[in-house]
C-alpha cells in the first residue's frame, strides 16, 4: 500500500460517493438507500465477531469514514446534483486533456461498445465489481477505483445526449440544442401523437431496466409495441429484457422481429449470434415478401385503386 489505510492521503483516493457505496450514478434515493442498507449489514460489528482484528478495524473505520459520509451526500437531490456536477466537470477536464484512458477492462469495453448497449453493460459491469467490494480491505482497494473509473466512462458516454433518469435521480443532462427541446412534447398537428406516447413507454422501460425492475420494463415495452408494433428498437429492448428474465425463447422471438424490421440493428445482430439464430433465414424472407408485395400494388390500375375504396 502506498499510504496507510484511512490516512488523509488514503482517504483522498476515494472521492466518488457512488463508487464508495457501489451504486449506479443514475440511482434514485430508494436504490441508494437499499444499497446503503446492504453495505451497512455487511459491515455490522455483530457479523464480524469472529473475524481477525485487522478485519474488524477495517469494518469499523470504513463505515464511519467512507460509507456513511457517502450516503449523507447522496441521500438528497441537492447532494446528488452537486456530486454529479463535480464528476461531469472531471470528465470534461480529463477528456479535454486526453487523460480519460481507463485501465480496467470493463471500463475500456464500455468506452467502445455501441450506444444502444451502454445502459445494460454499465449495470452488468457494476454488478460484477460490487460483488465482494466489502469483503476485506484488499477487496475494497481492488474494486472501488474500477467502479469510480466505470462511472466516469459511463458519464462520458452519456454527456451530450439526453440522459434517461430514474425518478428524482438528480442526474442533470448536459445542455442540448434548442431545436430539440420541444421534441419530448406529444405532437399535436402531425397526426401521429401515439408514436410519441410509444416512445415514452420505451424510455420508461429503459429506466426500469436500469433499476432492474424487469417485469415493469416488459410491461412498458408491451404498451409501446401495441402502439408501434413495427419499431425494431422496441423489439430489440424487449429481447434484452426477456434475456434478463431467463426467457431465451421469448427473447429470440423479439430479436428475430427486430432483425426482420431492421437487418442492420447492431444490438439485435449481436444477441442473435449469441443465441445462435440463423440470421440469413430471418432476414431473407422479408426481402422476398417485399418483392412480392411491391409489384402487386404497382400493377393495380389507377381507377381500380380509386374505386375499390
């Protein structure tokens, strides 16, 4: 160790309260409280009566000097907003100086994956890193810095784009051009207000998946698909939700449909390969069907089309 544990220099290495708690930067107060309770239970003195003295010392100090202060900073909207503003400023500075060069393999992967996969990959990577974060002092030192790095890379991927937030998360979006500000409102005069509502269901589904509320996400996607059944993005996310529910059969159905609607959907293609689907047979029938349908409408006489209505 370069510095003694819990010395001022050592404590200064852990400045990201989200990383200290092991919780997503998109978490709301309920999710933060849930994680805080899990960590508090892990560090409760009663569970460490028979552990070595050095482990007991770690347990008593890490809770009072890191875990509890981190929770105090994140339990309210104002605190979360301040923390995230600081983290975003750090991301901008590191990016500007060319110093955002992640060392952990999970952060490097997150930096390069397609945009559509960022949310789920971030959550899965976070779960891997927090698994034994508080097992010992060594585990804390090994896992907490990669979590902090992962958070910075995630924010780097999201900055400049509208950020999907959990309710009352305090995750403030980066400024967006004025031309796009009016887009979230339901269209009033273009004849397709339902599509805007479908997209809201889709966005809520993304939020639920981040919070691991998979049944709620599936229900939102069902509502979205009732409105817009030919949206390949909705089918693709539904496939991912069913995979997380350990329902590969249902997942295959939606990945297939996503590829029929858009054969270039990169996320659907990736999961189709993982599920060993015959991609060629999925995509080809659609092109054949289009070839059959197009001539039939083209050959139909103009007056026939008019009077048949």
